[in-house]
């Protein structure tokens, strides 16, 4: 037993010696890297959100008069035309009111005729009194002439004066009565106008017993039934809801405040709904609403995405999973985004090469070339754009020479770029402006940046500076850099030993 224990201990010691010897002679194991290939393809930057399918316009239809519904002529999903009668309210009380209003109007019109006849009678009487007044005036003049020649006594003249004064008083009296009668005539005309308005109001109320559709559309809600009493005195009740045209619908999409800065009108989107999970619908951003919506401290904004619904498969209220395309590149040189997150073991910032930033003039020339191609600029427009960016370049060089601080310099650059963009936009036609707006939004979302990747050079990792653009989180666009399609970059470590 003792011999067996000694033998087992010797074997263990021998194994330990052999293992230690092998470790001393093997040395440090080489690090193996995980590589991926630079390739060409389509790359998109998108944001995802959810939205609700809405008709472009919905119309709530109520009743402008109170009464009992006598007939409902449409149901859910009924298609209606503008002006079509969709329900009726019992018209009997309103017809009676129209008859009363017409009788009142006829009485008022008859009163005009009566007051006018009285006025004409008084005007005729005025003519007779004026003739008497003239006669008494002439008689007075004769009597005064005879009195001056001592032919008649003074009493005769006094009688003539009295008759003239009486005639004058009667004329003034009838003139006052005529003015009063003229006022009566005007009052009668006003009374006719008043009763005419009441008749019109009664006729309108009678007309409103016919509830009509104001637009072409489809009934998506019906809250009216025959025999139902409608009380419209305080607030018109909603009896029907119409969607104007379900062949063209909107999505109301909630976008987080962190993403809203990259969205602009005209951007393309795609979405799916639970009812058709395998079908992808397409749309376009047509409106960005500035009213914030805050829920539990989270701020979102509503954007409107317009899409066609020719087969009317999309129904109001459906929930949509939406992707909005902020930027897209076709046949772009792209690289795995993991490559930018890799750092070799023992990496120090001083070990990496300087990022390939490229000269500002070169970037500006490429930018102008990109504008000319995508916006199809005319020679005159291109010349103006070149002048605008040349002025911007001079301003930037002036800021550098003045030794402007970094924060102040970045703010000044931002303002110069915004001013240049506004000046360029003023040169463009409407279609070019739309494309330019999309280009700016895409550039903003991509934001050219300088990044380092690592490649193997004789088995050792070497830093390579690149200018990159948009990213879809999996791949990133390479804008500039000393790298070609098919090249391999390091994205991680395979193992620390063999």
C-alpha cells in the first residue's frame, strides 16, 4: 500500500514537471482577430415609431334643430354624396311655423298698403289746404289795398288776416300729420322686413329637418335611430361621422423629441399593421406638428404621414409600426459598425494614427459636386452656389486666423452653414427646394464624422482614419478614406490563446 502511494506521488510530480517545461518553451500565444469585409450595398438610417391610421378628414354631422327623427336613410359604411339627405326630423311643427310666418308677413304687407293710402290721402288734403292758403293770402292783399284807399273798414282786413292765419295753421297741421304718416309707412316697411326674416328663419329651420351630407364620403359612425329625440338647444349632438375619402389616409405618428430634429417634410416611410403583417405600405411625411405632447415627463411630437389606400384595406384606428427613412445610400461603401468599437489590447490613444480628415476645400468641392448632381443645377445656379461656399470658406479661414475659441468657433461655423444653406435655397426652384431640404435632413442625420478602424499589417493591428456618414446601426457608410471594397477590418478578438 505504501509502495502504491509512492508510485502515485511520483507520477503527479512527473506530470507537473512536464507541464511546466512545456509552458516555458511555448512562450506567449499570438492573438487571433475576428475580421469582416468592406462591401458595397444599400444602407439606410431610419427611426421607428408607432402611429394610428386616420382619415384625411372626418366630419361630425349633427342637427341644427330639435325634434324627433322620423327617418334614417344611411347605415355604417354607407357611401354618400355631398348634399345627399341622410336623415329626416319630423317637419310638422316647422311647417306650421312657416305658415304662421307667412301669414304675419302678408298682414305686414297689407299694413304697408293701408299706411301708404293714408299718406296719399293726407298729401291730397295738403294740396287743397295750400290752395286755400294761397287764396286767403291773395284776399288779404286785396283787402289791405282797399283799406289803404279808405274803401273798406279795418274790421274787414282783420277778418282777412284771421282767415289767412287759420289756413296757414291747417297747412302746418297737415304737414305734421304727413310726417307722422311717413314714419308709419317706414315702420310698416320695417315690420315687413322683420316678418320676412322670421319667415326665412322658419323656412331654414324647415330645411334643416333634412340632415344632409356636407361632403362625399363614407359613414364610419352612426348614432341616430328612428324615433330618437334630438335636443339641439345647447349643443348640437353628433348623429353621424363621415370619413371624406378612405382611398387617401394619414398616419398620426408619435416621434420622440430626441429624433424629431432629423425629420423633415418629404421623407419616405414604410409601415405595417397587425391586420396585414406580411404587407409593407409606403408613405411620405407631409406635416410636422409643433405642439408638444407630454406624458409622464416624456415629450413627443406628432408627424403626419400620407399614404394611398386604393383598396381601402387600411381602416381608421389601426395601429401601425412605422419606419421613417432619414437617409439612404445606394451602392455605398459600407463597413461593420463593430469595427469602430474595437480597440486592440493595451491600446493607447497615442498609438493610433491621425484620423483622415481631408482638407476643407476638398470636402467643399465634393459637397458642391453632390449638389450639382442631385439637384440638377443650371450653370447659373452652380456658379452662384460656388460663390456662396467660397465666401463661407473665406469666413472660416478668417475665424481660424483670428484664433477663435473652440466653442465659439463651432457656433460660428454652424451659423455660417445655416446662412449658406438659406442663400442656396433661394436660388432653387420648388422641386429643387424639396430635394435640397431632404438632402440637408439626410446630412444632418448622417453627420460626417472622423473615425478610426483597425486593419492587420503584417499580422499587427494598425489604425486607419476614415470619414463616415449615415449608419443603420449594423453598417456605416464610408465617405472618404484609404480603404477599398474587399478590404478586411478588425471587429473583435477570437481568443486569447490557441
